[in-house]
């Protein structure tokens, strides 16, 4: 039970399965210069959460508190902060990968990593968006500059990043092709997808041609196979960077381009996303919600890789 000076958080001392996640009591942190303290209302989960839980990822060794998505209310501001004040409802992504810690009742964030939460949605919806929506936005808009009439192929289109990418690409005026199992096609058509490929029955690399942009959310041989769907000069954006030059070299040999990106905290991007949400052009599909104390159950569901949309912890 938290007190006036402490908070509940989901922490782990070792790497492993969902059983390593424990609810602990910690002192509420204080914001430093250019930082804000956010009272967390909702925090989304992403595949990077269960991957870090299991193998450490960028964070290496525990102990640590996971969570990059956050929606909540500013509790206090640090020295020099002018863009937010106590009482403001905000949402955003903590700096990836080292600014982690949203799976708690309070979290510290750089002031300019957060944007005003759209009044049109609640904290649960806002908390589902940041990392996945920013990834899709930075891939399709900042990197690929998707334009009206272009053909965009989105892999794992019903996933957390994928289903938001479908909506962003459609808002940009693109013709959207998605890969997903047949049972998810109706859902994706409802989001505006123009063409769908059941990857279990059809080889997308044979079925899809003349694509301007591919969003790779899967990695592995999907990247190399996707290069062959691109028209000359087309671009593949992989959100799973390997740090190897081989993909770019293979793409160059085929007369196309390939880049690897890692999502970044970005107030301007979050403000653009907030604008889409307010206009009704972007909404996260929430597969299931869990109270903070049941974070391990959320991780167990995420581990299956079968959810449609996002999982969210309702903290407050």
C-alpha cells in the first residue's frame, strides 16, 4: 500500500518469464531541471516490454521498472519547465530506450517528451498510443514521407504498430496493403486497408508488387523478401534495427532503398498524433486492460503474440 511519499511500481530483479515481475513500493521521485513528475493514469505495453523483461535488451541487467507509454496528470514541474504545469493532462513516450519506468503510479519525464492529451479520449486510450503511434508516424511520415496515391505495404497490420500505421497511411492518402491472418482481415478493412494478404496461405513476396513503401515490423527474412515487392526507388523502413549494413547493400543491388529506425521521444510527433486523434482519424484498438498489480498477466498475454491492437495497464 503506497503512502503520501511512496508509490507502487512493477519491478524485476532478474530476467525471465512473467513470474519475475513484482509489485514493490518506492519513494516518489522528484523532477529535475526540464523534467515533470506525472501521476500515471494509464500505461500501454509493447513487445519491447516483454522482450526487455526476458533478455534485458538495451537495459541489460535489472533491477528496472518497465514501461515507455504514459498518459496521466502533471503533478509537479522541475526548474525551467514552461510547456506544462501541475494539473495538465499529458501523454507521450518516455525517451527510448533508457527513459523507462511508466509501469508505476508516478514517473519522471522530460517535459518536451510529452504533449497535451486530446480531450476527446480518456487516459486508457491515450496511454495505448505513444510508442506504437510514434513508431508508425516516424516511419511513414518523417522517414518515408508517404504521399497521396502511393502504395504502402504494412506487415503485421493488426498489431500494435501495424493497426495504427494503417490509419496513418490512409490519412496520408495512400493505398494500403496489409499482411495478417485471415481472421483479422475484417478488422483491418474497418480501419481502411485496401488490400490484405493472408501470410499463412499466400507468399506476400509473390502476391504484392510495385510498392512505394514497406513498413517492416517483423524482421528476419521478411526484410529481404519485402525488397522484391518494391518498385524501383522504393523504400523499406524496418523498425527492428540490426546495425548491420547488409540490408542496405542488398537493397542497393536491387535498385531500391532500405533503412532501419529506432523510435525517438518527440513532442512534435506526439502533438501531430494528438491532432489526428482529435480529428477522429486515429484510434488505438485496445485488446485488453489490466490493473497495475496484474502486469504479469498482461505480459503473459503479450507473450502469445496473438493480440489485436494494444494492451494497457490502468494505474489510476
